């Protein structure tokens, strides 16, 4: 293939250029960009396709996360505040096999990261309360926002509408599991880990 790149060359070039354009710290070994804002870590992680083969095909995608250092010392189900996958429209992977394709993807990802991760980090630097309110009001489901952090910053009243929407969308199966959870059951996945439904039930935001 003309002007094709190795997997390592393509991925590292992409990360270095995005780090430069965003101003975020590049951790090469973890293949991620990071920015700290108070107790929050804004992180863009990059993933590679199992089909990648140097000089034949190099595919990547990315995920944007915000996590709280006071909840856990690393990005985990216990610390995550919000997240969103960054993928090309209609495709799973960005194709950066050649220099021309890499240039195009770099521009596209730079714009996507700027509109999501960078924009949100900038908002948090200016005013945390306003930033969390924007997350709840405009990006709650798009960014998979954790209601416990939003409630911690804004108070439970500010998340009641979202809590109601979550409850309204529950499947019959989950509704049937709720009495068991209240009685101490840990049989379903949602009962085991920190999550919005557990917070709603544990804090009695909505009676289900």
C-alpha cells in the first residue's frame, strides 16, 4: 500500500499530534491524553483494532472519560463520573493506515475531542457548579453521567428529573429485581457495582 505506516508509527504520531493540539499530557505507555482539574481527571484513551497489521491496516478509536481521584486512585467503575466513546460516523474504527488518512483522522478527532473533553475541562476550570449543571441538563445520557457526583455538587433536587427518567425507562425485569435488592440481594450485575439505579434506590430519590 502506498505511503502506508506501521501500527506503532501511526498510533504514536496520532497521539503526539493530538497532545500538541489539545495541550493535554500524553502518556505513551497508556496510550492516553490527560488533564487534571482539581479532583477530576479528564482522560482520552485510545484503542487499537485486533485486525491491525503494520503497512496493511491500522484502525483506532477513542473513549473520553472523567473520573474522580477522591473516589478511587485510578479510572474504574468506582471513580468514573462521565464517559463517551469517540468513533467515526457509521464505523467502529478510524482508519490511519496511510499518512493521508492519518492527517484526516487527526483533524476529525481533534475536533471531536475539542467539542467534548477539552470543552468540558475548560468549563470545569471556570466554574464546577455550572459545568456539572450543563452535564445534567444537556449531556446526561450522551455522556453516561453518574448521578451521585452530580448530586454531590448540585444537591439531590437538581437530579430528580433525570432520576425519574431513569426509573421510567426501567425494564420489567429490573423492576421485578428491585424488591430483592432492597432485601439485600446481589444477584444482578446492576446490584454489584456503583451505578445510577443503586444511588436512586439507596437514597430514596424516587420510590420504585
